[in-house]
C-alpha cells in the first residue's frame, strides 16, 4: 500500500522529490507546503494535490499523512531543517530530511534523540551510495573479497577553475566560510562510512585559492582530510568546490583497498572496477586487468529515486528503526565528522576526535 506523503520546502530539491514520488508505486503525494505561496501553489497544481503555507496546517488538515519530507534549505543549505523536522516528529510523523540533517550539530543530536523517543522513522537523503556501482562494491565488501581495510581514497567535488569562477551572490552562501563543508561533506563522508565504518580521528588542511581571496570570498573551498577508521584502516578525502578541473576518476571517485582486493568507483554512477589480490605476485609487477562493470549511465539524478524508494520500502517493510537505510544516526555521524573538520581547520590542522554517537539500543520486538 502506498504511503501518504507531504513535502515541505518547494525549491529545486523539493520539486525533484515530488517528481520522484510520482514515479514510485510506494508513494502517494497528498500535500505540499511552502511559506512562499506561489511555490506551494505551482507544485500543488502540477500534481493535483492540496497546497499549504504552514506545516502545522498541513499536518492537522491531512489526518492520513504518514511521512513529512523536509526539503527546506537555508544558510549552508541546512538552517531550515531542524524546526520543521522537529515539528513533524512531535506529531508522530515519519520524517525524511534533506542533507545536511541540520545546520548545527547540537540540533542534529537533539533531533535524532527526539525521533528515537517518539519512535518514528527519521531518514536523511544520503543519496550518493544508492547507486548500482555502490551496490556492486558493497557486495565485494560483504562477500569478503576486499578483506581487512587498508585504505580508502575519496575524491569528490566540482569541475571548475579560475576562468569559470564567479562570486556567489546568494545569502545562504555569501559570507559563510563553511558553506562547502556543511553543504557538501555529508556526501563523501557518508560514502566512506558506508563502506569502511565509523571514523575515530580527523585532520584537515583546508584553504581557498587566490582567486577567491581576491574576490573577497571567505568560503573554505579546498579540503584535504586525513581520517582513521575504527577498524584500524586509514583514509583520505579530497574535496573542492569548482577550484580546479578534476582528472582521473571524474567528479566523484572512491577507492577502497583491502588485504584481499581493491575496488574503485568512478563518476558515482558510471562504473566500478575490482582488482583481486593473488598469491605469488611480485611486489613490483605488471598489474592484471581489473574486473570492470559498466552501467551505461551518467544520470546522477536517478540516485534520488533510488534513495527515496529505499526509505519508503524500509517503512513499508517495518524494518527496525536503527536498520533504516541512511537513518538519522547515520546523518548525525557524518555531521559530527564535518564539525570535526571545522574544528581541525580552526586549530591549524590538529587531529580531532569526532563526538561520540548515541549508543545503539536495538528493538526488543525484533532482537532475540
């Protein structure tokens, strides 16, 4: 049976989510909400649903509503997430919130704890690993074909350079040094954690190039981040916001190397390569050709469909809340990492240990 959904926040991302729900048999979009009346009216007319201009009105006038999808934005693309998400949870609604889960890490901690107290599903749009290449790569990991983690290398950012640069005029970006970190690092950190587990130590050397400085741009747009995982492996994340042209691996690549094999995903949705470790190979030798799986697509937007469907599928199947894919605790983890990056940057590149996550308790109805 389709789940009844209301969306709050109808700029580009909200419209994207609405279009995804129209294609999904598990979704029944029944209402939309935005404080800007014209936005709400336009989307409501397009999909034949009711428009609201306050979340309280939408929830109280739609008694069958089961899910509130929070796609509001704000400063650093996240300052308008906390209030509507908390309000929806207070009514006992399941919530999907865009990334980052919150603009402030203390708010994120509070939201995750409140959703757990209210016993509702809280998910976040950590959509970057809801792809066929990531699914294939996770099979390598789960089947033991990677072995013990040695390292993880991640490159994620935007194509650009000095010739393509223009100072951002939006108030959600201009004047905010941590816009790129807060708005973007959620994605690469979520991918690294998905494959390699929790991160225990973080160190960054972050900066911005001269052309940004000359323009008076305060954004810390280049991030060179070294991490240590709880399982003993190490990792490196390079992220930049259109400061250079990307090379090998494209705009999004992740390489996970273990004691039994190595995989590399290129351009997020494009392909995954796998190299299997073999006995008796000299330390310096010609490397064998990898097993390469091409997916014949460059449509990154399908990750939204995949992720939203997974959220609906998990709720429909009644999975334990802590087993919800890309759940609130997962989103909190990567925000803790982001704030650790900010702290390391402010302390001149010192190693920082991210704040501990809330403990996993487990559902007594499903754990035996």
